[in-house]
C-alpha cells in the first residue's frame, strides 16, 4: 500500500529512509522495504561530482524527482528544495515546491530552523507537506566552515532545540536531524510530537536515513557516520574489467549474443 504523510506519526517507527536519484535505484530501494525515499540534493556530490550541494539547481531536482516517481514506489517520496529556492521568501518557496510536487514528490524538505518557520507555515497552508532539516545543514557549509558536528556548545544545543519546536509549530510533519550529538538528538526527539529521522545523530530518533551511495559503497568520501553494507563499486569495476578483457581477447561476442 502506498505510503502517505499521515502514516508518519510519533511512536509509529522506527522509520527507515534512504536516498534515491533515478528510476532503477528507486525501484530497488522500494523493493527492499524502505518507508521513505529522499530525492536529496546530495545528488550533487554523489551523482554529479560537485564538491557540495550548492550547485544543485531546481531543474536538477525536478528531473531526478520525475525519474524516482516513475518507479511508482510504495515509499513516501520527499524532494529536497535546493539552495536559494526558498530562502528568498514564501512566494519563491511556493513556486519551487509546486514544481517538485508536480514532478511527483509527496512532500518537500528544506534546511534551516526558526528563521524559515514562516516559509514552512506558508507551504503547509498551501497544501504542501514539509519535512524540516536541522542540525548540520549542508547548504550552509560555507558559513559553517565545513561539514562539522553541530551542538557541541550550549548555544548550539539551544538553537537546535528552538529550531525543532519552531518547525513543529509551523506544521512540519517530520524532522531530519543531521550530525549532532546523540544526547541532543534524544532531547529533540523527546521534546517534539512529530517523528525525528536521524543521520549521524545516534539511535534515539524515530527513524534513520542514509545516502544510498554511502550504503552500497559508491561514495568516494563517505561520512564517518555512514555504514557500508555492500561494495557495489568493486562489483561494477570487476564486471567492466571482465568485459574489457573479453572484447580485447575476442571472446565476446560469441554466437549466443548475435545472429548471422
């Protein structure tokens, strides 16, 4: 049965999320039984070879969301709103979100806390379900000075808690909490009545999310908090190497692969 936003409730987890960026991988992760698929702007780094997510455009996100949606997954599909498609205000956010929903997303995700609560509220009022993203915000990597743990100081901890409550009050249906101490993620999870989905934030959330390429061994620089469950890169490399060797040695194609 197709997942809906209303299926994600406090206490209903643990929920399992993963990223996907195209038709075949969306089909595979859905068949594996994930609850949610994030079409993440992380595609900039793991698919497009960019140094961070800042170069990902709305057109990129629309194209990849369309590809994932064509797989007709049972999992909920959430699309990231890329850099500078919502920071400029609710009007731009509505236009950007509309394109992603029309592309096949069930909801959108945006980074940032209390400072964007008014944007979240406007989207929700317009009928667009929103997932929040607090803690480490990759789109703020230049201001942060890198992909660093957030919440080491009391000021940072307080800000993360305030962000969680502000986004909850604005109508977000769930929160991604990225790269904060597990104790802080636990505190956030206990302080809000919407599901929290951790990435690099410990075991105390209502669910977990990882980047597919980190999980299957396709990432060049996986983060320290990602677990590699397979080495697909080695399998691809070995298969192509065998193909190269057989062609050069005139062992492929044999008669079973062509007609006279």
